[in-house]
C-alpha cells in the first residue's frame, strides 16, 4: 500500500511552489502589453510623458519578471525530483509543449527584455517599440505552451496508453495543442493577467492622485489601464462562462463539486448561488438557487440535466471494475501473453485502466480488491466539495467587484473628473491585491478540482510521485517556502521602494496637472 502522507507532502510542495510562482506571472502577462500601449502612444504623439510611463512601469515589470523566472525554473525540475514516475509515464506528451515553451517563447522573451532595458539610446523609437512588442509576445507565448501542457493534464487528448512501453504516447500533436480545455484556459488565464496588471497600474496611480503628485502622469496611466482593464475584465467573465461549458463537457466531477450538486439536477438546471456543502450527508444546507443558470452555463441549454455527484460515483464504480479487468489483462501482456483474446479484452477495457489504478492506494493486487477497497476508491474520485464551492464563489465575486471598479474609473476618466473621486481612488489603492487573490482561487479550483488525478482519468496522483523519503520532502518543503517567502519579501520591498519614488525619480522635475517633465536622455 502507498504512503498517503508521502503523497500529500509531495502535493503540498508542488502546490506551494506553483502558487508562489503565480504571484509573479499575471503581472508579467498584462504589464508587458500595457507597456506596449504606452510606448505606442509615445511613438505616435512624441509626448515624452509616455516614454517616461513606459520606462517607469517597465522598471516594475523588470523586478517582477526576474523573480518570476527564479520561481518558475524550480517547478520544471520538480517534475524530475518529486514526480519522476509522472515524468516517465507521460513525458513523451507532457514534455513537448514545455520544450517548445523554452525554445520558442522563453528565449524570445529573455532576449528582448534585455533590449527593452538597454536599447533606449541604441535603437530608434520604432525599433524599441518592436522590442517591447516581442517582449509581450514572448511572455504570452510562454503562457500558451505551459497552459497547453496543463490543459492536457485536465483533458488528455491526442494520446493513448501503449502496453508495449507502459507509457502514454502522443498520437496527434495538433489535438494536444488545440485541446479545447487548453485553449479556454489560455485565454482565461492571460485575460486574468491583463486584469491584474491594469489594477496594479490603476492602484499605484490612484496613490499619486491621492497625494497630489505626478498628476499628469498618473491620469494618463489610469486612462490607459482602465480601458485595458475594462476590456480584459469583460473577457474574463465571458471566458469564465466558456470554461463552465467545457467543464460540463469533459470535467463533470469538477463542475458538480464547484456547484455542490450532489443530486443530478434536472433540466432546466438551477445554479446554487449560496449554501453550505455537507459531504457527510451529501446535501447542500440552506441552498439558494438561481433557476436555469447552471443549465445555460454547463450545457448551453435549458433542456439538459447536469449530472450530480451521487450518479457520478455510480459511474465511477463501474469504471473501476472495468479498470480492474484492464489491469489484469495488462499483467498477462507484461508476462508475455499477447494472444488475440487477451489483447482484445485489454483494448475493450483500457480506457478505464486509470480507474483501476486508483485501487493501488489500498492494495498491491488490483484484481483482487475487496468491495470495501472499491468503495474507498469510488469515494476518492470526488474531491472535497466545500473548498471548491467557496473558492469559486470568492473568485467570481472578486471578478465582478473589479469589473465595477474598472467601469467606474473609465466613466470618471472619460468625464475628466477622476482626481476628484477620492472614494474611488482609495478603493483602487486598497484593491491592488484583489486580482492576485482571484487568480490564486482560480488555480486552486482548477488543480484541486482535478484530484485524485495527476492526468485526468489516466494516472492517479498517488502513483505519480518519486521514491523519496518523508524527511526529504519535509526538508525541501520548508526550504522552498522559506526561500520563496524571502523572494516575495524582496519583490514587495522593491516594488514599494520604486512605487513610492514615483515617476518623478526619472527626472529632476515633477508632473503636475497636464505639464510634462523635461525630455529623457
């Protein structure tokens, strides 16, 4: 039997490094495009304030980028150190998009970010603008390939298990790249990054307006950020709806857990807006439902039901029993019996092999699992509902709150009265952490909701780990958390330091009203 404590420690370590890393990623994704917009304004208007906006926000972008790279590199090594069987089992498929990300996107981004900082005096305006464009393109291409890899973990298309190699093998590269889950995740994630960067720029600019300093600079920064952020926040909401549809199609367990739907919801399916999920009684206490809403989100219709957790568990029991047969036939193949009957029987049941492997947590001999062990494996196929239910609702609530802030800021900016709305400026300043919280909640929903699978319905997380000791994991977990917390403190210190200095630190003058500072060197 597998050591569940060891598995949980492995999960905690990867979760900690991933969530720390994603504190840096969304700002990089969005701020790179805001820099491009600002520099485009400089090239078109020749107004030096836009150049200074690009340089000032670029300085904060550079700090964030450097620390994001530092935290991100560790994660790729962890696939080999902490998840070696995962790497062996799915490396042929999973490794391809990660390799392309390094060769195509990361090198592009890293090269042009150097030119961005060092090329102001060596390149023409238009040449430097193209450098900024390729910096932004590179950062977003990195996200694309990483999310293609992650999307395959959620919905493993374009591949199949080979009994000859005992590994997953790619059958169609384009199916992997065009995986609908991956594409929805990409556009939703990068749009969330755009929202994050826009809120960051607006919040710091609001601080300058509250202090009555660098007013012209701050108003221009807010004008660009609020328009960019309003469009991005609307995109996040629309794409979030698309994500719900994909969940209803390929990740029914995650959808049911997010919505705390223990019973199959007949058409037209209602959305549970509020309630208290109870996994013991398998009911949602004090549920408040919105008629029709879940059906429209999950099925794009009002005449299709949404399968509940209880019925999904019945389906999973059937698949576990089928997986036991597939495992038994696989053992015969491994022992040299490749007769037509054995191969045909394995092909019939191999789609459920992953479900059979869930029993490895309780018995080394899957084919002889007891009814009690099968029942435990069935229970494992459903993640805890309450954390997913509340995390999703926190994310959605924050998303609509940010939409309101962007819309209000856009309105008052258009009326040229933004500096008079002190209530809004204070709200923008204190709302800077809001998109980060929403992003972390979103990733929690995506990854915790996938459990118990490392690769959806193919490889259980409990089988994906390396052969380390519990002591190794505790030591490395404490070390990573300590080191990453130090890096986060460094980031916060540098961000506060340069944000407090403000754009006036670029020159001896200051921006007040609609005046501009002397030209940059």
